[in-house]
C-alpha cells in the first residue's frame, strides 16, 4: 500500500512535514494545507512560505488550492510550475461552514455544471498535472455517481475520495460500499481517505475495496506519527519516540523565529490529536499554559505520567 499525508490546516505545515519526514520516513507524498487565492490569484505570505521548495527539502509535496474559479487557480498553478512543482491538487472536499457557502471545497459539489466548467478550464490550460481531493456529496454519498461522471471526463492524476458526504463532516461512518463502487467505476487512479486510524481499519478498507493501492491518512497520523510505519507492518510508536518528535517539532518552530504565543498555539493544535495516545489523560493543563516554560513543564509531566499507550489511536467520538 502507498501512503500519503493529508493536508491539515494548522498542523501539517512545512516545519511539521520536515520533522516528520526525518523521524518517520515512509510517506510517499505530503499535501499542503490549502492555498486560498483571491480573485486575482494572490494569497497569504504564510502560504508561500509553506510551499517554497527550500522549505520542503526531502519532502515530496503536492500543493493544494481551494478555489471555485479557474483564473485564480491557474494563476497559482503557473507560480507553482515556475517553482518546479509537477502537480497541484484541487480541494473539493473541505466541509467547513465558512468554505462551503462560498461554493468552494465541498461546496463545489452542489453545482455540478459549474464543477464541470471549472475542470474544463483548468485542464485546458493548467501547466501541471491536476489531482482532486473530494467528498462523495453534499447531503448524501449517493450523489457521487453523478459527481464521478464529471471527474471521469478529465485525466486526473489522482482522485482522492474522502468516503463521506459533507453533511457527515467527520462523524459519520465512511461509506465503504459507495467507495468500492467508485473505485471500480473511476477512469482515474483512486486514493482512499477516511478514518484509517489502525491496522484493523485499514484491513476493513482493503477487504471492502480489493485492488486499492493508495490510502491517505490525516487525523490518525496527526495523533500517531508512526502510523504509516505501523500500517506497513513496522513497529508501533514508542513513548520516547513521541517525546523526541514533540521536542524536535517545538525546537524547529522556535528556530523559525516563531513567537512564543504563536508557537504555543501550533503545539496546542497538535495536542488535540496526540492526546489520544494517552488514554484517560487530558490536555486541559497543556492548553491552559500561557508561557513556553509552563507548557514545557506540562508536556514533560504528561510524558512522564506513564499514560502513553502504543495501542491507542485517534477516536472520533472523544
């Protein structure tokens, strides 16, 4: 099985990707948190820093764009091509309530003629290969038959299917039967995404979808950075590995010149996921820390508590 790391806003930045790739090799590709250009194709400086090739050495990165119009998408794609990138990813899956009403992310799935027109313009003029990360519908995964007909019209380098509809957000059960039908009907290579947090979960997906070759991990890998290794029949995450990963990541953020407040915010965002490796423990004291010294003390206390479990995994109902 080939594995990729999903784009996760606030977590999988270039700093995280570099540290993760050094300590836990085996990820075939990382996808950047989305770039959201305005109507003229301009975007935040932070997005640019995140995708600069010099900030991603040793990482095979595919930048992702959140956009509903072809011109801004193409403007960013041309910049990416000039940087040396070979592929760009269109976000047709973000379920956020601030994104969907703007007909972006999963909101693209609510107007299929507009989605078709967008893809037609992109594929007629984009200088890069184009992949798509998509949900299976807005209100129901049953919508995906019509959506897939549109995707099948274009030579996608990869179709990454998050096997939920937008209404399900991240709580509904992935539609493995619907995904399996899509895998068989797709004219393009397919990657599965959705709630693969353990070896048992991966085995269930493989059993439901014979022939699947690619899986994208997100929240489970943010909780357990060794999940890729474990799913490839490697050893389980060790407490000292996670402690070292945490320390290197914190030091890397500080080395980037990030201020104390922003560094704490980054690390606390990650603990939303990593705390699941400490069953019964809480991140409340970590989240209340207002200084770097207080944060370090709380993190060290948690690592020393003995609460870590290599058998733990991310839980959606937590």
